[in-house]
C-alpha cells in the first residue's frame, strides 16, 4: 500500500485538505485523533501521564486536552515525554489500520509527521501551508486562545521553511488559494503515478 503523509503547522488547514481527499475515496488515518483514543484506553499510558502531570490530566476518564496542551506547549521536556510515550503506540496502530484498507493509496494526517520522524515511513509527503497571520487568526478564532498562546504553539512546531525541504508537494491554504483544485491535482498525480505499480 502506497503511504502518503499529510501534515502542516497548527492552523494550516490540513484537516480540510484531508476531508477533500476522503471525499475522493482515499482512506485517511487521523493520527492526532487516534492518539487521543489510545491515550484514553491504554492503562500504561494513562498511569505515566498521571504520574508526571497529576490527576488533572484526566476528567471523567477522558484526557483533559486543554490541560495537557498547556503543559506540553509550555514545556519542551513534557512534550518530548508525551511524544515518546504515545508515538510508538500510534505507529503500531497505524500499521494495523493499513492492513484493513483498500485502495491505490492511503493517507496519514499527522501534525508532527516531520518532528516525530514518521515521514520517513511514508512514500510521499504533502505539506499544507498558510501564512503565519492566517494561521494565527484561525487558531484564535477556533480555539479561543490569545495571541501569546498561539505564538507558543507555533514555536513548538517545525519551521515551515524546514518542513518544506522534507515535503514532496506543497498545498497552499491561504484565503486566496483554491484548495479543492490543488487536492484534485495531487490526487490525479498520485493515481497516475501508481496506476501501473502494484504495492503489497
């Protein structure tokens, strides 16, 4: 199975891009959502998170995303700890998910695709980009964060210029760009590239 990674900094709109791919019939594995499911259901992970961040980490047996985000984005060591704890489980889950899929290619949507090194497992990587100003406005509106909190989150992720060096394709998602046509072109390119190749 040909694996395509889709990533982008917070507020870039990678979820919108992936929803378009999904409407085209492409299976999409949402790594961030699956990570939350794994955190909620894995006793060992829960135990380690509570041990390091306290009982406030969970509320009614559900991860408190706001509390975890505050801890992770304000402390690089905490972020590294959580990634090392959860990332291997997500990779294992992703591999199992692939075995259940059909189609010419599949997508993994992951915010930390480059930071985690998961991009190396992909056959092709797409980076969704938007201007910093656009991303800040989107995040403030979506998450109700102030400008300083947004800046902290942006600073915790790989620099877009560095990420672009690792990507095979860029999709621009600023307000004046036509995202659907870009995704259609990417899908057409991938299908044509793979039409005469068989992947196990």
